[in-house]
């Protein structure tokens, strides 16, 4: 789950903030203002779509600002205006100041910066610190693909809402972890929010008296409203938290059945349908009375790490390779199944792949071999979290 929406503002509102409200006295602002914002009106559907895509683009831009230069860029008492123009030239990104925040004489462009910038963000942050020495509350953020310098009133117009999937962290923060495997203790949300709001600009959160960032629980996720720059920090904070937070291992059980040649496709599909419907073992066994279980290997693995196992003999060997694909804490899994049959003269290999998620029974039927040596199999896989109670 990774949804994101913009608040009820229009493209024109954002253009007004970062374009029309620029202070034209500074030479840097004059250069930047040469490309006027678009004024063509958008209907409601177009505006909503553009804003959703805008948040993705803004997050991508923020990631670009963290990419290192080919060589560090030194600044020695360089005027802020020159620094901003240099960064804009190096990155191809527009950087626009809000004239309602910065002093009207344009003197902020003459403040100096001394640093060795390994990334564009380091230089931009140094420029903002220099400006803020005389102008309180100046912040750097992004809006519609443009880096902006504004204050809290401007930031409030840039806020967007995004849902962060956090079931894995909510489980880790629950105390004690008792009850069904899918139980999440309510207090875990408060504990997780406390960690996030402490790590990411604490003064901006409503629970700390701020008016920029707020969060609520949405199912197994955090519904967060804040600016793109703070969304960028939140995503990084959650990723770092996942690296240091113990996670429950997953036990994958793979059931391999061989079906006799005489079984018809209707009976075969009955078996597969029973598995996919989450039927109990008696029902599955009844549907497969003509088949036999060849093997039932188990794989215990961390949620975000690949794992594999092989069973059988040298002449007929099965291998199972599990690969996770994870984003924002949510993982889906691909199970690659291979059967290798060797005899004195030839080696044959058959493969099939299943896509699955934790707790979702998945099954597929497939053929291996050719002609009189052809065989039919059903592979059934299910993963369960190995929950353990925490001590007091």
C-alpha cells in the first residue's frame, strides 16, 4: 500500500507560490523568473492526476539532490545567489525563492556560503542556513518539480498526503505480541509515530505543537500529511528503522504432489481451486486422492532475504528458490521451482514460477518431461509468520 494524494489545491495555487511571488530584485530571481508558469486552466480530474504525479516527481527530485557530484564542489565565501545559480546549472533544477518570506531588497543573495558540497543538498542546506541567520524560518522544499525557499505559511500550501505501509513495524512495536498472528496492538501506532516524529523535524508535527505534519493510522499503515521534503525524510527514516528493527521470520511450506497420468483436468483443477480457496487439509487431500505427496520441504527465511532449498536424488532433484520484492515494508514473493531429471544420456529441466504473499495459499499445476515420460505435478506454497511472545 503506497497511496498518495494532494490536498484540495490547484496547479495555479502552487505556481503562484513558487512563480508569481518571486522577488524580482535579486539577479538570481530574475534569471529564474524568465520561464513563466503555465496559466492554462485544468479541469478537476486533470488537476488531481497532475498533483498525484507531482508528488512522485517531487520525491524523485529530492532523491536527485542527494546524488553526489562527480567531484565535490567547493564554495569559499560565495554569495548565496551565486551558489543557487551554480547548483541550478549543475543539476538543471529551477530554484525559486518566495518574495513574501525573503527581504525585499534582495540582500539575502549577498550572504556568503563556505562549504565543500559533495551533493547539491549540502550546498542548498548551507545556503538556507546562511539566509536564516537574519531571516527566521526559511526552509527548503519542492513544489511541482521546483526547489523553493519559503517559510511555514508557504510549506502549508505544499503539503501532500501519503500512506506508508507499516504492518511490519507496527508488529515490531507491539508489546506484548500475543494473540493471532495478524493482531496489531493499538499502542504500537503511538510508539512508531513517536519514533518517526522525533527523527524527522519534530517541531513540524501537530502532536508537538507544529502545523506542517500530521499522521493517523489507516489499517496497517501510517497516513501522513506533510511536505514533499519531509515525506522524503520520513521514507528514509522508516527504511533505516527497518534495518535495525528485528522482524519475524517466515516459514514457507511447499507441498509437492505428483498426479497420475490418468487424472483428468477437472480433478486437477479441483485440487488447485481447493488450495487457492484456502480449504482445509481434508478437502485438499480428498481432491487429490489420486495423487501422492512427493515432498513437503520447509523454508525459514527473513522477510526481505532470498532463500532456497533442494530435495530429491541425483537422478530427480527439485530446487525451490524464493525471492522477495519489497517496497515500503510490503513484500511479495516469487517462488521458482525447477525439476532436473538425469539419466545416463540426457538431462532434462522443467521450471515454473509462482507469485505469492505471506498467508495467501498459492498453487499451480504444471507438466514436466515429454511423451511417455511426461508427468503432472501440483505445487502448493503458503507462508506463515513465526510470531513469538515478548518477555515483560
